[in-house]
C-alpha cells in the first residue's frame, strides 16, 4: 500500500483538502487501485492556523503502475501544485505503508495532542522512508502530511471519507447491504456488534479505521440505527 498525506491545501471558503484528495484519487484511478481516503484529526490550538478543524487527508493506493514511490510522489506533486490556492500552505508526504517507521507513527500521535514543528517533521522524514515536501506558503502542511502518514499506517486512527462506493449510500440501508458494500463491522460506541436491522445514513457512511478494519459506529433510536462519525 502507498500512503499519500496532504494538508493545508485550502483557505477559508475554498474547496477543502478532503475534496482535493478525492480529485487526486480520481485522477490516479486509471493507474492505481484507490483503496480509500481517510481523514485524521490533529491537535486544535489557537496558535495553529486552520480553516476549520485542523484535519489532514491520506489517500490509500495499491497496485500502482509505478513501482517506486518517487514516481508516485512526482505525479501527485504536480497535481497539488496545479491546484494551488494562494494563501494556502500545502504539504505532501508519500510512503509505503510497510516501510513507515515507529517514530513516524509516534509523530502522528503527538500531532494529535500537542504542538509539533516543521523542523521535527522534516527531521523525522529524513530519518525514514517518507518523502516529504512543502509546496507553497509557509509550508506548514508538511506537519499534517507526515502526521497523516503515521496515523494511517498505525491502522488505528481516523475515518474514511471515501471507501469503495460508500459515498453513494444515503437514506435507509440494511446492515447486510452495508456489510456487502465493504464495511468490515458495524457496532455501537460500546462495542456491541450489530448484525441485522436497518441504518439511517445521514449523508454517507464514514467508517472508522480500527485495527486495520473499516468499522461503522451506529446508535439505536426508536428501534432503528443511525450512523455516527468519530474522529
């Protein structure tokens, strides 16, 4: 699996980083199998500039036409630069999931709970197999881009904003149909498995990434389930 982390590609009232990630995934789909896109929540603090909630996006790719990540990096780099928004501070990180070192994962976890710096991100990237570059502005996006790589590689963070055809699912759907669509497990916030019944989908299902699996959390209300999103 190739992980592609992007962050700080937007400004207030522009298209968001998540949308750019989906556009990039669409452009890559002829050459790669896009497994999904995850959103990862980072630390929120008054000293951290952010357009909304300080989250980053990670595109999950496999079966690429380009076996080396340097080619993948170059292709995506041009895509990000081609959609650069003046005033944004984009960062891009690319790595093979099986080559992401523990210190990259630890950096991602730190970025969720405390202030971290560009210098830390760049130093850690140099010590690892992650390709990292700032692509404009202050280049603060390198922090979230690298953190996203670490968090996605951990298999235990974030939620999918794109996974197979789940963005087409709205309204009422059976548990069985959602499991057929690729969700590995449906359960309540307390961990009780839900194996039958119906789920009211508010917008589209956003399963969490837990132990490398897609887990959709739901809560029961008036004899029916409704989907939840978790950070």
